[in-house]
């Protein structure tokens, strides 16, 4: 496997890769929270995909993210979402757990393509400055979630899927307010953890400060 790291140019005009069956994009959501899993997604988009609906998931409103999510699920050549649990995060550390989620999503995508008789992408582009262990050629692209359409799509899938999971956890543990802050270290989240103690999905390796 040949691995490379490149830094993306600034500005949306600097899109680095076209869409199409030869390109897979991977991104994650949920590295920073104090609770819940970290999610990752892998996506292959057709050349005809309307990339104007895409952006870094953090730059989109919830309504636009959910609309884009539906369009990606319906229009992608292939997509997969996977995660690492809070216990895996505590056991491995957040970077290793994130890479594990990315590898799981990538393997699921490759399996989906193989089932359909499609070839694997020629190259996988991953947001960030480091790479997980992946089959085939891969590049890490700093700022790729704002510049590479397939990475943008992966960012959206991972973010929306994780937010939905945190809303399910809110139903199980309503006193922690997960539907509001999604496990991120907001003031209200830190206060409830310090007053009530950790929930069953808390990342025990993450320090909680007042």
C-alpha cells in the first residue's frame, strides 16, 4: 500500500479530486465528545452527483446535512458507515479507535462493491494528516472534508449517523441531555457528569473538568 499525506489548498475552488468510481472518500465524526462512539463513513460517488449540496458537515445546518444525507444514500455508487464504541476508545485511545472505525467502514464498502460485481476504487482519500490501515492506495488530505466531494459526503454520513445514535442514547439516559449536545463537552454536559457521575456510554479515558 502506498500512503501519502498532502495539504489541500485553501478555497472551494481548489477541489482536489473528481467524483467517480475510482475515488473513495473517508471521514469521521465524534473524536471530541466526552461520551458515545466515534463514527466513520466511506463513500464512492458517481460523476453525476450534485456536489453543490456537499460541504464539510460542520459547515452545514442540520436540515441541509439531513437532506444531503438522503441524497448521498440514494445516489452514491456505494457507501458504508461504522463506528468504534466508548469501550474501544478507552482501550485503544481515540486516534486508534477512529482509525478502526474508518477501516471497518472501508472494508464494508469494499464488500458492498464486490457483492455488486464492481471494482474497488483506485484510490482512497482520507481527511486529516494521518492514515488508518487500508487496502489499496490511500492519501491523507489535510482539509479534505471541505474540498474533496467524496470526503465531504463521508463527513455528512458519519455526522448524521452519529447524531441519530446520540438521540437514541438520550432516550435511554435522558438526564444527560445527549440529544442537545451529542456528547460534546458543553458546560451543561460537564456539569451533569460531575454531579451525577458518568453514564454507561461515557468515555472514561476522557477527563471531565468543571
